[in-house]
């Protein structure tokens, strides 16, 4: 069904990712990390990756806060990129991300869905501990400290 | 449906003047338009005025000797007179047509601000200001080195008047404040705040974008120096706004935009600025939007601004009752008796965009986000909020549909 309604956007599969996300938290021994936000709605996504010396994403973790779409899509993306090579992840396009999410989104909500994708793409160029390598993708990293760790959405403590 | 006799106006019959309000969306659901603080809809009367102008009486103003230009100029100047009367300005040339409230505030910041504000001076705002009443002053601060201060709000979202007064001092050159907060709905005591600012020797600009459409405005009772508002938030077309300025101040201000109309004469060596109000209306002004604004004013006056204000407060009261009953709602802003028809809230555990999205599928249009008031949201500790904002054509039934939409939201998110 291509018709978009809330049963599409908030379908079981998406709500599952939202309420029980894959790899939300901290990645031990992360080699790459990046964070960005969508100031318009306050969605924040922080991604930590452990990339092996063979150029493979061994682990992908995210944290953040925001709407169902931004958080569920991040969970889906973490699941998707684990085990993939850096090249494969770099080739994973915005269109691929929207397809992975599944439900059809209006342009405004596409931004929510693509936030984690943008952060992952930037993280590939952001080795941990190397500040100069950040923002190579042109994305701006969030300047404000974000509060993480709970599903208390829309609220900063 | 018969309107209860206790209601100040008959929204059911008034809304028949608004073609767009009959729209049905998402599988034949009635459109419930509750985003009036962002922009209102237009009645047929206003739309017809635009059509008539373009079909019969349109030419550039203040330029032609020809008949059509004279017709157009007359209508445009009548529009100015109609605005003057509507806000009770003393003189017609104190009313400047701009492209919107934002343009009006920028005009003051660029012209009056650059001329009168120096490093070390202070500009006092409130924390509840819209970005359009913050950023132009931050830009002025970048140019001049002046300091911007923010008067705080209390836990209910009302301005802390004592703190406001304590922040006024001999360095305060300007106070810029919203008459009504576009997020909290808080109605500020403009008259007394202006009096306090004047005692400190400050000039006062009132951002009246959220008050002029909803309650009677009297710039002389306020004793305001500048008042800015937009046409599109009061049934008028987008692309026209008003800057009211006290004659004495406007007379002393340099032109902001340069071009045609704003000059007395131009030579290869320079120019001599024109008189008010043309001095601040460079280029072809928003001619037809200004005529539409006149038509909007006529419509609002026929309904009655007092009635509109009372009715919208009833809608806000009802919204508070119904939303409170739904539970898990946190209101931003004071109780209904202290505010206009704006009800902002967050739903526990559900992001504002998800709330708005689910409501949209029920046909209910509300705003979600920071509503161009990021400093306020930061202060409130909220990233994004939801806002239902009413106008006189909204009904109590529509408030019930808003509440029903929130029940649907819970069904979607809490079903497991």
C-alpha cells in the first residue's frame, strides 16, 4: 500500500524499533563517532562505530532523542550496517535509507528519517579523538550537550 | 446547528465565509484548522477584494498621472487610513506599509537602531519573544556592541514584571516585547510595561503580531513608540505588514531601504529623503495586499474584536478542560484567563512531531516544533512543543476533535 497514513508511519515494525531499539547505548572501544541534530525539531542522534582494521563495521550503536521516526530509523540503520564494509556503508544512499524505513514520508519527515543516515556517513570520516576530521561531510556537529539515556522524549532534564 | 446563546459570536455562520474551512482531507475528514497563530485563513470578502483590485483598479501607486494609477493610489492611501483608524494612531503617516511584522521590526532595528544605539547600551527583550523580535536586535548588537538582556517568566509562563522593571536602567535604549506570546499565549500588561520603560527613558517597540488580530488595539492608550504586526495573521494576504511609529521618532530616522518612492530628489551626487510615510516605503509597495488588509479590517470590525477575544478565551478554556481530562499533558503557559486563544502543550513520552502527525491524519492541523521561539523552549526545558491556536471561526466541536485526536494518539503509541 503506497497510501500514507499514520498506520503506515506508526506501523508495528516501526514502533517496535522505537520502543525497543537495536543497540541504543554506548559502543565499547568505538573507533568512529559523530553527532548531529535537527534544530528544527530538536532531534539528536549520536552514533558510535567500531570499525575493524579490515574496514568492516563490527559494531554500530546510537543514542539520541527525538521523534519516533528519527529514533526508529536510527535503530534500523544500526542493525543494517553492522557487518558491512566501510565501502558498502558509504554507498548506502539516502534513498536506500528511506526504503529501509519503509513507510512513505513527507519531505519534512524525511529529514527526521535521514538524520541518523547523515550522522553515520559523517561518522565514517570521524575517527575518535581526531577532532580535525569531524564535519568532513559538511554536517555540523551539535554544539549543545545532549541528554541521553531515556525515552523521555521532547524533554531535556 | 444552533449556537448556544451564551457564546459571544456565531462561529458556525461566520466560517461559511471561509471557503478553505470546508476542505475535507485524508479520506473525507473535515479539516480542523488550529494553526492560526502561524497564519489565519481568508474570508471570501478579502479574496474578492484582491480579485476586484487586479481586475479593475490596479496600477502602480504614487507614480502615474493616468486615471488607473490615481484609482490605485487612492485605494492604497485609504487602506493606510483604515489601518490608522483600526489601531487608533494619531496620524496617517505614522502607518508604514511593510512586507510583514518581521520586516517592520528589521526596519526599526536598522534605521532607528543604527542611529541611536551604541556600544554599552542595552536592549531589553523578554524570554518569550519570537525569533523575529530577537534576531534583528542580535544583529544590531553585532553591529554596535550593545547588550541584549532578557526579562524572565515565572513558572506559569507569565512575565516577571518586577524583574522586568529591575532590568530597566539608564543604559536601556530600547524595550522590545510581544503583546501576546506566540507560544505561551500570555497576554502581557503592555500599557504598564511601556510606562515603566518610558520612566527609564527607553523607547518601546511592541510586537503585536499575536494581539492585533484578536483584541482591540489602541497604540495611543499603550503609548507605544513602535508597533509591528502582519496582515496574514488577521485574515489579510501574506506580504503586507504594518509598522506604526510615533511621528517624532519616524521623522528623525534615516531611510532603511533605498530606491524609488522614498526620495524627494536624486542627483548624481546623492539623494534627499522623502517625507513620511514614503520615506520608508522604497520600491513598489504591497499594493493589493494592503487593499486586502483593509477588507480584513472591515471584516474583523464587523465581527467585533472584543467578541473575538472573549470567544477565543472560551475555546482555550474548553481546550484546557478537555486536554487535561486526556491526561499526560503538560501545558506551556498560564491558565486560560491570563492568555489568548493559544494552547501549547507537550504529551508525556511522545515527541511533538509524532503528536502533530497523528493529529494531522485525523484532519486536525496544529503546529509542532519550537514555533520560532527557541530561547523560550530552552528556558522551558522542552525541545519541541505542540500548539493549537484558535481564531473566531473555530468551534467548540473542533476543540473536541482535537481531544479525540489525542485519544487516537494514545491508541497508536500505547496499544501494547
